[in-house]
């Protein structure tokens, strides 16, 4: 399998992505770290839901 440095960063961020906790419970708000690639994927999916162009990732 071939991967780039960008792929390594994406995998690392995905593994370390966490939700904020309050009183021992996870909230609906993600922590503001390890989130660059996760945010870009979320924005792509959100924007796709609001358009009629179809979804493509990559």
C-alpha cells in the first residue's frame, strides 16, 4: 500500500480526534485539536448535502 505524508497526518488526526467532555459525558462539540482533516471532511459532506452536484471525496 502506498501513502503520502498527508495520509499519515490524516490517519494520526483521525485516531486522536476526540469530543469534549463535560461531567464525564461526551458533548456534541469536538476538541479544538487534531481536527484539520476531520473538519475539512465534515465541511465537504455538509456542503454536499446542501447541493445537487453529488458527493465526491478525494
